[in-house]
C-alpha cells in the first residue's frame, strides 16, 4: 500500500506475482525456495521481501516518469501544465502510517529494512 494519492498498487503487485485494487494490493513474491528461506524471512523481518517490493515500486515510478516524459514531448505548443502534475514523488513512497500492519510485508515489528544482512 502506498500513500492515499498512490493508485498503482496493482501494478506494483503485478510485478511480484500479485494483484488487487489500485490503492491496495497484495502479493507473495516467489523468492523462497524452501522453509529455510522462509525462516530467514522471519528472522530478518522480511528484509529480502522488502527489497523486492521496493524495487517493484521503483520500476513503476520509472514507468510513470517515462509515460509523462513521452506525453510532454508531444505537447509542444500546448498550454503550460502545472508544475505539480509531473511530480511522481508520491508514486514510489511507502508510508509506515499508510500501512496499517506496520510494514509492506505484514510484519508488525518491521519498521526498517536491514541493510547489513548477508544473503
């Protein structure tokens, strides 16, 4: 789930084998081969899953920027647009407040992404 203005959750989920509503979607990334991987998921508070899902958010944000850039190229001579229209900062934002379970992978205690974990 992204911010209230974010309406591409289903696109993000689709990149990691999921789907759902434009404002809230679900997925179970196919990154775990066995139960040891799943145990690692719980002990690292879902760090690997978070990276996969955040990368999907980034890919969707890049796609939105490209679409907007393509739209800007074809509008020469058209009236000037508002500066805020092209802003995609909300597109890749994942807000802890907007995520009722505390984190994008459902961990209540997950409030950060571990970066010093060997994989």
